[in-house]
């Protein structure tokens, strides 16, 4: 009997069956001490997920200055978490971008994004097997006629730069339930999710705090990920202390500006599905020391005119002495509406001091997807260098430079330089 992978139920059944078969042999994790709790609770989510972003901010030890939020505000937030299980963050990100060799007259782009996100632990706080309500809402807006995410189209780049800085205005990103079981070794999430929080992760993947070009983010731009607030579910589990599996699906027709329309489009059964098998040095270093292979499949989207497709992605990243992090990532796509059909990236991240300052350097070769852009386009080569400065304990400033060789959709120019400055204030 053959099993079709064109329905999300197959992925969930396979994942659940595997989880049930190995549950009796899973090593029981010890109760997590309170001071290590944030790291353990976010282990499956990436650096851009709600739990991951809050945990990353909490890891901060020092900054380039001693300026920080008032202690009474910090104490109030910590008391709120301890007494009621509610954690939240408000942040604002502003971006300013200049580019050379643009197709049209615009060469300067600016915009911002305000976010409110958090986690409310409602059940199981004493046992450690918590059930949490996760939420995130945003407002993305432009300062100039074209926002920073429009840079790609202006230089003819077959991809996305500064994807978080658009003019989409009010949107929902997350509204889901996260249930941790077996002392955080098993996690089930369901609701309106952002698939890039759970798929093909590594520490530099978040465009809020890491690279600004999407070729260095989820799937290396070769994965047909849906919009945020996509109705779906994921099952994530540590099979051993080092081996993990992640499987799930989401609605490919999601629209984060009209998220509840998803209850109608979900019935079209046009889904994005993934299953990932990976190895980590330990569960609490989930996206710092991670090697994995991810398979994805996207159903045909008849209304949108996008063909079905599938792909495979590989990722290796390892942090040495919590300072150096080399990475190698690659992806292949067969149709499906992705940006690239072949991609290879390599690079390095470097933390200095005990603060959150970070230097990142990445190189990418990418072949535009013929199913998306048409045939006979040039291969693109992208280099990005960024330096994230932890200026204050709640302020990051990140200048970056990108050099793009052979922008595939630019008929006039052979290259383009992109200069960006990003600032994130959070409290």
C-alpha cells in the first residue's frame, strides 16, 4: 500500500507514530532549574520565534554602555512572569537602505515595524510540562515611497532583502497554543503560526537580528514558505539527547493582514508540509549546534496560479566556544513557487565580549526558480557583511553591506551594492 505525501495528515501520522514508538525509550530530562528555564522552553523554536527572541534577549550579560531599562520596570515584568506566567516584549525596528544601479529612479528606502509579542503559560507551570498561549501582532510601515523590502525589485534581485520592513501595516504573526510534554522533550503547537519559526533553523536565520538577505534565512530562499499566521500544526520531539524530528503543515494561502480568512482557505487543502531530521549537541543548544535535513512539499495553489512543488534543504552550523559559528547551507527546489531552485550558502558568525554584539559574513550562490521567474536567468551571487552592536541593554544597531553580482531581473547592470542600517529598541 502506498502512502501519498500530498496531504498533511500523512506527515502528522508518520511523526506521531514515530514518537509513540520511541516514547518508552526516550531519556527523561531532569527538571529544569528556574534560571535555565527560558533556554529550555524555547529549544525547538528559532531565534525569530516568540520564545526564541525573548530568550535571546534575556541571555544578554553586558552592552557597550551601562544604559538599561529602569530596574523597577524589569522587576515588574519578572514578577508578572513568576506570578501569572505572562511574559511579553514591545519592540520597534527602523531600517534605512541605499542601493546602487537601481532599475528605476529610487535608490533610498526606509521604514519601520512595531511589534507586541509574548507567551502566557496557563497550565502545567509546576510540572514543567507547560501549555502556553503564544501571540504576536505587528505594524509594518514605510517612511519613504518604497519601503526597505522593495530594494530587491528596484535592483532586479530575484529574492527578498529586508523582508521584515515592508508597508503591509497591521498584521498578525502568531496566535497559537504550544504544549510541552515529557519535560520539554516533546512539543506540540497548533493555531496560526509562522513556519519559519520551526523549519530549517540556525542561529543567524532571523532577519530581525541577523542577516538581512533572505538567502541566509529559512530555506535559503529555495523553500515555498507561506505567509505568517498560517493555520497549521507542528510536532517536535527529541528522540534522544542529540537526535530530533520536526514535522507539520500549514495553509499555503494564509494572509497575515486578514488572518481569519484562513478558516475558509484551509478548506481548499492547499498546504505546505515539512519533515525534518536533525542532530544537536544538546537540547538547550538547539539552533547553536545543529545539523539537519529538511524535506518540504507544497500543494498546487489553483487560485494563486502556483504549481505544486517539493524540495530538500541541508544545514550545518556549530558554535565554538560561544564565539565562532561557521555554517554551510544548501537547498534544492522542484517548482512550487519558491524564489530559488538551487542555493548554497556559507559563512561565519562571531560574538565578542559577553554582550550580544555580533559580526556576520555570508556568501551565497543562487539559481532563480524557472517556475517562478521564467527560464534563462543568470545565476546570482550574494555577499553580506553585518555588525550588530549591542549599544544598550535594550538597543541594537546593525549596519550591513551587501554586494549582489548578476541580479537576475536587472537587464542593464551586472551588480549592485546595498547599504543598510537597522536599529531595534525593545522593552
